[in-house]
C-alpha cells in the first residue's frame, strides 16, 4: 500500500523543516492519534546529513478479537530517518518495537517552497504489512485474527503519517496566539 499526503503549511520551508527535524515532539498535542514522540538517537553525519531515531507511541483501539494477542509494543514504532538539510527532505524507515518483520515501511517527506511563507509538505510511505509474523498468535488462530491485526497496523500507521501536516498547521496556528 502506498500512502501519500500533501499539505500546504503557511510557514517558510526552513521553519517547517526545523520543527520536523528538531522539535517533532512539540507536535504531539496537535496529532490526536499520537500520545508521545521521543528522540532517542541523533548523529550528525557531515555534509548536511543527520540521522535521527524517534520512538512514536500511538493511541489506538485494539479490536476485541485481537486483545489477547496484541501487546502495547504494536502501538509504538521506531522512526529511523536521514535528514538532507540542503535539499529539505527526509528519508525514513519505520520498524515495530516487536521487530522489523511485522511490516516494511519506508518513505520520504519533502518540503517544497511555494512562497516566502508557504511550504508544500509531501509525505510518501510504502507500507507492506506481514500480520502473520505478529508474535504470540497461535497458528490455528492466525487466519481468524489476521484481518483484525492487518487493519489495526494500518489504522495506527496511516493516520499518524497523514496527519503530520495538519498537526504542523495547528502547531503554527497556536504559535500566533
């Protein structure tokens, strides 16, 4: 599945890029499906490249059929990103706290200047879900709970990826007050 989201942010490209790269946790109050974002690692690579790992914690309702098997770790993921300062984009890979084989998620977020205080934020993510690899599910139940688990992973990741732009707009609007 390919997720794509575009938003026009009423701020300069530098401001948008800076908040996303350096102050992502400040967007949490403006993203209803996110309970917390923590920066856990940051390495300046030189040449305008920075590698940052953030941990995201989502708010999501677990379907009744899956509650026995789904642990809180499914509601969280590692965001391993490489920021390209001179070109105003970030490439990333998402990994479940359970391990990187439950889903494959890679993407690129691009900030394009449309004017002095107008930035187009384009988020893209390629997502492949492997729900049969979720640990703790007995083999005889896999087929029965598979759709619920697949739907849950999709329900957790998609809104958080696509609501980033709207969260940014709300954050900047709140700064004006």
